[in-house]
C-alpha cells in the first residue's frame, strides 16, 4: 500500500521539475511514510532510480513512489522497481493477494526473483504476459508500468476501483497521482467545478463513478481499466488509449439450489479472507456488529486459530437508538477479539472537519464518514498497519432497503403478482417498510425513462428541490437525471450491479481509501474479488432476498456455524451511523455561520434563501431530515478550501441568493 505519481513532459527546467516532484512526494507521505523513491527515464537510456528527485531532473518521464511496507519489509521491496534487464519499471499502490501462486507459476516458466514482494511478482507478470496479466490478478491496485523497449506507459486500476489513480494533461505534460493534491503539484490546473458531477453530488449524494471527477480537467482511470500512453506520440498530443480488461456485468443467473449456493459462497469467501490475511505486519478489522463485519472477524479467527492476536475496532454512537455496541461485544467475544471502541461527539467533528475534508479530496455524503475516520485513527494509535473491512457486501447481497422494491418489481415483471404482494406484506410486517412507497418504487422501476419524472412526482418525490438552482445546471447542459438504470428481466440483479459499479460502492471505496491512508493504514476488502462478485451477481434473486423479505439470505446461510446465530438473525441495519440530525442541531450556530458565509454565497448552485428556510423547517421538525443538509455544508467548505471556480454566473462574494 503506497502512493504513486509521475509525469511525461517536456520543456521545464530541471530545478522546477525537482521541486514539483518533491512536493508531490511530500503530499503523498501519509500514504507511504516508510520510504520514498524517484525514477527518471530518457529515450535511449536506462531508467535511473534513487531517493532524491535529482535522478529525474530533465528526464522525459518521471515516477514517484511513497512506501508503506506491508510485504517484504526489507530494502529488496523498495520502489520504483526496475527489472533486472533494465527494460521495465514499476510504481505500485496496493496488494496482489495471489502473488504466491503467480510467483510459483512464473518460476516454472523460468523467472527468477530477488525479493519476497508482490511488487516484483507483478512486474514479472506484466513483463511476461503483458496486459493479459491483469485479469489474473487477485488484489487491489493502481500502478504505472514503464516498458522502455515498447516505449509505452501503462496505468491500470483494479476491477472495483479500490485504489485511486487520477490523471490530467495539457500541452506538453501528462501527469498522474494517487490523490488530486499531488496531481495538481505536477500539473497545475485552476480548480473549476465539473457541472455534471456537481449535480450528481448535490442532488443525489453520488460521487466517484466513471472517469470524471468533480473538477474539470482532472480525470481518473475507471475501475477495471488500463490506460496506455504511447511515449513516441504523447508529446504530439495523442490521446491515451483506454481499455476495459475485465467485465463484471451480470449475465444469466446460475441454476443453483439455495444450499448449494450458500456452500459455494462460503467456500469463496473463506478463500478470499485467507488470501487477504497475507501480511508481514499486524492485521486488525473494522467491526460494526453487522453481518458483514462479524463474518470477517469470525472467519479470521476460524482460519488463523488461537495464534492470531485479533484486534477489532468499532465506532459506538452516542445515541442509544443508533448504538450497536451490544452486537459489537457479541461478535468480538465470539471471535476472541480484543475490541477497541471510539465514541466521538459533535464538537470533535468540528475540530477534525478540515483534516477530514483535506483527506477526502472531494465532498462526501454524510457524517458516517467521520465515524470511519475515527475508527482508522483508533487502529493507527493501537499500532495496526492492515485492516480488513466489509465493504461491498451490501451491494452484492442487497443490504439496503431500496433493493426490496427491485425484488418486488422483478416478480411483477414476471407476472407473479401474488408472490410480489406477499413479499411486500411480509416486508411491511417484519421490517416496518411502509407498503405504499415500497410498491410505488417497485412500479416505478418498471417504467421507461421517459416516464420516470412524472412517476416521481406522482409518488411525492421532488425532482427539482427549491434549494437547488436547476437553471445553473441547465445552462451548462446538465439534465436532472439519476444514475444507474440497468435493464433486464431480473431488476434486483440490475440494481445490485448499479450499486456495485456506479452509484454506491465507488464512493464508499474512496471514503475508505482516504480515511485509512490518512492514518497510513492499508484497508482490505475481502468481499471484493472478481470471482466472489461474479458468483454473487449470478445468483437467483430469491437466494438474495427470500420470500419473507430477508436480505442477504444466502450470506446468512453461508456464515451459519461461523458467525453467532443472534447476529445472523438480525433484521435491523445501522452500520457506522451517526446521530447526524441531533449533531447538527447541537452545532446549529456553526451550521448557520457556514450557510451565511461569503464562501456559501460563491456557490451558485445553492439557492441560499431556500436553503436557510428549509434548515429552519428541519430544526422545527416541520420537514424531514436527510443528508442534503450535510451536502450543503460539505460543498461550501470544499469550495472554500480549494477556491473552486463555478464559472460565469456566480454571485459576487457576500451577495444574497434567494
């Protein structure tokens, strides 16, 4: 786990280049506090590497690496890594969990290794198999691979986008980095708002999908893609070639009985956790007390036995209605874990907010991100360098309430009206979901896109809230449409794929990466391997949400006998939820200062008069609370911190917006 950066450029002085590379390295130090390295390459010469940026001064191509030592802690694992013949070089962020098996295969083909690192195995696999190596990797990764003979630079990102990789280009320069601030150190750009991504965030709270970011001109390598730059034509302005190397779209469902599916999932999950436990430093786990995190802590103990000193880290809400402490204690005791807990309050959020915003790069959806931030800080303070986390399970096994409507919609589409009605009634009885909105959402999923807007209005969902300046977006060609509407006979499986690839998981992975790396911790997500995800997305829908409306049905069955029954039989879901409404009420003076600030007046997409009126209604209990409040505040602070330019039409500082 590390931080990487680099550029391909011409025309700058060597002194300016060294300063920029040094700044980029410093900005990535939290991702790799253990060591650093630089590489420079000129056509016709061998690449040179060292711990000072002088090796890249005046070079056509430069690479930067910050190291967090996890596998092979010796000098042999240092990066940038150069092949023995000098042809290939690599800077790599992440872990290749099946590196032991790949190494054995490569040795059988004649490869020889001088380290025990997965980095050297990755470079040898790329050198021998080229891009065909990418689908064979089990891991999380973002890397830059230089092939001096083929004269190309390849940037690649893992199938789920667990590890970040940003890039930007202008005349004479192509630059990339693990985080946006380091990228801007190498490729100075004016921070201008990207209207489409801004709309997705402000209206729906969605970020991080695809190849764009909230800043114009700053792009990211999409998950499951490799970007190839031809070094001979790059200076002439040729665009990089972008190619997908693995496909996670759901195909036809598997013909599997429920028990067979549970056994298959159990085997795949245990194998994934086994691979994710490979480390030369202490490993811990995040524990919320839900099914996903409890499955991790229980499986870690099952695989490692009593020899593992198992540390679990938990956030405990200061609101009894949101606290999962009793479930945390149950899961921790059953696994024989040493449980560490943190219980932050609203004043601590304000004290840490600037650091949290800086760590995240872009705005985020709710204060639950702060709960996660504090869990990783707690793990750092306990000396843990690697954490396992349950991200992805909700998206694979329907852990959120809206997925129930998609299951009902599938039954309706197939003409199984009685089953659809019984499922809806069962969910109402057992989980308390109101029947009319549930059925309205299910019918809405059956409608073509042309009818989505009218359908939303009919069921009372605002399409254009009064506080959002739709005109600003319309003037920039942005239409008010939500993301993620894959089609198919099985609408639940389509919605799961949407959440996995577009609407939910990409931003959760960004939150996880930045929060963990802020405290120099490698966070691993064993639910997210290609084999496990393909298996889950191919399961019959009835195995995921059963006839009684039980979500994660197949996962519960797969973990039976490993996880305590009391946890597997839970029907509530809380997670790292913070008492956000009460927190913001407690922090009312601070919230109102933000909304009345000159910085807020410079964010033209918010109608501040309507924002303030709605905030007053929420405080008085006349309007329901949701996370739009946090998005308002977060957007203002992000815009102020970066000095984001919203283009023509922004009000002058201090102007009142109505």
